[in-house]
């Protein structure tokens, strides 16, 4: 069935979208990119096949716009965007095409995300390697990018960070007996994501420095 576009009206609340009227009745709305891509104009006659093509283009564009809005709010991983689009009910084919499009324009870059995440989480929250690895896995980052981001962490810097957090926690629990102090600090550093070897070294250093003050009787 042929359709005659009788009116194209720009939306007031969302100027990037246009209402399409067919045979003097509202039919659908499309993004301006679809309007231009499909060369829609008043007086145009559209066959069924072309109409279906327009609807497919609009759905594809909706997936892109949804992903773009989600990615612009704050940096996202490819897996996060994919899960977001799946939750919105988009066709898997459109999701795949959207991810390719986002990567081509640099809106999603898991390699850069992993590096930035490691730097920020260490700077603001003092996270150790183990915690960072787990966080990146949960965000769906590939192992190669996780490994690359974590390789940038200097071993001595990691040990010093663990000691700094251990010393900070010691000030809160120094009134306890040393066996309790060790348990509290050890558990705290483990939650921070530091390795057992670093935790052991920190506890030893703290005992050397403060142990005499809190030796178990």
C-alpha cells in the first residue's frame, strides 16, 4: 500500500525529532538523521518496502541515541552499554551495529577505560591489584586490557600504598592487643585488594615499628 507523506513537523520539546504524517494522520516520528538519510519530504509517496526500511532505520538510530546518551553521562565499557541496550529490548543485530559505531567514533574504548579506572581507583580509593582486577572483570573488560592496565602498577608503589593504608588503620585500632590489631588490619587490607605477600610485609613492618607498644601478655 502506497503512503503519501502529507506533513513533516519538527517536535518542540525535542528539535532533533520530526513527526511524520501519512495520508493526513500521524504515522511515526523519526530522528533528524533518519529524515535526512531516507530523504523524507512532504508529498513523497512511499511503498510498503520503503516504509519498512524507514522503520528499521529509526529503530537502529534509537539504539545509537540510547547508547550515546548512556555513554556520554560517564565513561562506559562495551559490556555495560551492551547490557543497557539489551535491557531496553533492542534487537541484537542493532546492538552489535551500535557498538561498532560507538567504537569507530571513540565513544567506547575498553583499553583506555581500564587504564583510567586503575589510575582513578588507586588515587581516590587506594585500591590494590586484586580489587581492581575484580572490578574490571565485573565491568566486562577483556583480560588483555585488564592485564595491560595492571602492569602499569609499580610493585614498590603497591607495597607503599598498602603500608600507608595499614598505618592509617593502625591509628584506629592501636588501643587493642596486637593479635587483634593484626586481624583488623589484615582484613582491611584484604578488602582493599592487596596481595597476601604485601599484607604480610605491612603487618611485619607495623609490628617492628609499633609492636612493642602493644605486645600480647
